[in-house]
């Protein structure tokens, strides 16, 4: 029996996927929102943890929300290469397109539970783009704070930088993303899934 934990903050999504997976004889499934996932994982001890790659929680928890020894399977949206980059950074063993048929998700769960890697073939082009993300980790940190509404002085204080250095990072971000300004850079980066 494969124990699966599905982590998603939307109750309807959790219940729908749980119902789908419950019909399988070899899968036992439970679901939890992000804030309750660690506790649920300790009690349930899943072999596979499925998460929505479009949520920021994908990389927030060490070893994924399922805990050590639990394989991470990320649901990703096509045309968002940043999501794939985050999934790889979170050491996901499997990545499935959200628009895939249920049978493909079930196959991915079984492969990942067996310790094998699974990447949905429909995401291949996005993987190539994910490898080409132009922003450095520091630039992403600056842009993430900017996207949250932080001003240049607030970003400088948070990251222990000078105001001029933050402005230089923002100029580099605008240049690398082809943005006209800070708001445009945020829009472009969110659209690509980098933020």
C-alpha cells in the first residue's frame, strides 16, 4: 500500500484529489493544508507527498512537507519554468503537469513511490527554459521583497544592503527580464513562475 499525502491550501482541491486517489486499491491517501502538513506527515508517515508547485510552500519545508524519506511529487503548470526550477531545488522526484490525465498522475505516484524519477513529457520545453532563468538568487530575493510591497530602504534593511546596492539589483533585474520598471519585472517574473 502506497501512503500519499496531498498538500494544498484549497479545501476543494484537497477533497477532489483525495477522492480520486482513494479509488485505487494500492493507494492510501490523506490531505492537509500547508500549515498542518508537518503534523499530518508525522502521524501518517507518507511515502509520497504531492504538492502544488504554484504555491510558495513548495520550498519552505526542509525535505518537503512529507518529511525525511518521503518522495516529493510536484504538480506544475505548463509555461511556468520557474515552478520547475523550484521543484528541482526542493529535490522533487516527480513533476506532473496539472493538465495531465488522472492515469498519468497515478503512474507517477507509483514510480516515485518505487524511488524512480518521473517528469511529465509535456513539460520538457519548460525545463529548457527553467535552466535559462536569468536572475541570481540574490536578485530573486530582492524581487521577492519588492513583489511583497517593500520599498528600497526596507529591502536594503532586510537583506543588509545599501539603498544603492538594492537600486543596482533592481536595474539588473529590469535589464535581465526586459522589464520597463519594477512593476513590469514583477509581472514578468510571476508570469514565468520565478516568484
